[in-house]
């Protein structure tokens, strides 16, 4: 700024300029007059005349601000006139005001949306500003640094830019079951406090990367290899994010973890083939286990149902037998009471009911006649079929049915021959019982 002002005043400051320190043409003329009018005398080579420069500067400043006059020359003894001193003071004051204005104006700055500015006073944190037009004390009193707090930053662990570009020193780690595993993952984070981000850590991005590596090694070191490889990927990523946030909060780093993404989880390449074989064997084992479990789920319910059915049938059989026994006992008591009242009648009735029950389940009857040695064979099944046919014919002739029924009374569900024999046996038994009673 001073250089531009000096250029406006017509002063030259180049050391290579041959007119350096020799003033303008008017000054040269005045110098020639003081030297006796020898204007053709060439100036001697030597250092610039500082006194002459100062006088020329004062004169030009005076002319610039309206202070015309020739009071700017010296008296020949190197002393300045009062007008020159006064004009020089005014010029210096104006220059000082301009310089102060420009210095204060340099304190204005603009902060874009999504950013914040951290203002420092003599290098010490002072405050943060919001987006927009802001002002601070100019340098060297205050300075500022703009930080983008809306940007989503990424830290890559185990690889750089591409999953194939592995960093084995970061990717290889030990699990709880003493297996080595190869992990690549990325951490996305934002800034929640710009001042903490700038002042509490020296290398911020490297700090986040080291914290991420520390967290993943701790989480993997507490987990089994199969858990990390298969069903536990999301759980591992979630635990890593939470542990990183805790560590970064203790460091007061001003970082907010937004997402942890697992890019690749696999065993080391040197043992990949053997690991694949082990995985296939494990899958076969799980398949066979599932088949066995499916068979068990099919057989066990059936066996349980059959056992329950047998228990229910046994319980029903027991209940039926007990009920029948109780019923038989009650019936026997009733028959006993009736027998005590009329023994003969009760015996005959019991005999008839017993024979009826026996012959109901018999298709052939052999009858031994007492009057001879002949054995009578009665095919009851054939007779029942004939009786059914006769009943059909009798149904077609309803007028003759009562007469036939009157001549041959039958028992229900039996044929006429069987009924006659039963009645004959009953009469013989009654006669025998009468003789027995008479003998008694």
C-alpha cells in the first residue's frame, strides 16, 4: 500500500534505477543552481541522498493536499522550514488513517452455509461464528480458521480406496478362539465441535483411524470366528461404532460417528481353501442335524399320539369293565331278590335268557335226543335265511300270517324247529324239577 502511494507521489524505489535518490528534473535544476549553475555536470556515482529524498517527499505531500508554496526548501544548512514539517505531519496522519482503515477492513470474512469459523486471539481459542458475514480483529490480534462441519468424512481401515488394495497390517486380527481373520471396514463421521476438532488432537484423521482400529480389534478379540464371519457382522459393526464414540468422547475430539460399514470379512488368503472345506463340512453337519430333527419332529408326535390313544383306550376299557361289573352286580342282586320270591320262575327265565344269548352267537346246533341215539343237526344259518325268505313271502300274504304264527309260536330271531325244541326242553325240565320237589 505504501509502495502504491509512493508511486502516486512519483517516487522511485528501484535500486537498479539510475535516477535512484536523485529526485526529479526540478530538483536537479535546483541542485545545479546551488552548485553554481553548472547544469551540465553529471552527478557523481554514490549512495542516494536521503535528505533530498525526504525533502522531495514532503514537497509532494504538501502539493497533494493543497499546501502549495516554496516553504519546503532548506536554508542551505540542512534544516527544514516549518511549512515542510507541518505538511509532512498531515501527510503521515492521513497515511496512518488509511492504513488503519485497511487494517480494520481486513478483519471481515464470510462463512459459507454448513461451515463454521473458529476465531483465535493471539493463537488462543476465542469463539466460533455462525455462517454469514463476520468480523474479527485483524492479524496479528486475531485469526480464524474455517471448518466444514456438514461434510461426511470417511476413515478406511484395512484397505485404501479399493477393497483389493489391502493393508494387511491393519486388516489381520485375532479372534477369541485364536483364529486370524481379515477385516476391511469403513467409518463415516461428522464434526460436532469444531474447536475440539482443531485444538484437542494434533492429527485428527489419523486419530480417528487409530481409534477405529483399536475398537475393531477389541470387539473381534471378544468374539468367535464363525460369529464374526456370518451372523454377527451387523452386531460387530454396531459395537465398533459405540466403542469408537466412547473413546472419541473421552479424547474430546469433537467427532460424531454416523455409520460403520463392513466391506469384507474373510479368513486369510493362505488358508482360504482349507477354510472352505471346513465350512462345507460344517454345512453338511448342520444339514444332517436338521434332517434328524425333522425326522424326530415327525416320529415323536406320532408316538405321543399313539401312546395317548392307547392310554385313552385302556382308560375306556377299564371304565367299561368296571361299569359292566357294577351293572352285573346290581342285576345279580335284583335277580337274587326275585329268586328268593319265586325260585322256579326265576330259574326258568335265567335258563331261557342264557340259552338265547348263547344261540344268538351260534350258527349250528347239535341236539341230542333222549329218546334215542340219534343226533339232530340244526343248520341255523340256513334256517335263518329260509325264515327271512318266508317272512318276505308272508309280507306279500298278510291274511295267512296270523294263522301260521298261532300254530308255531317262535322266539324272536329263531326258526320254528329251534323254538319247538326249546319249548320241549323247557317242559321236560319243569317236569323233572317237579319230581325233584316231590321227592324232597
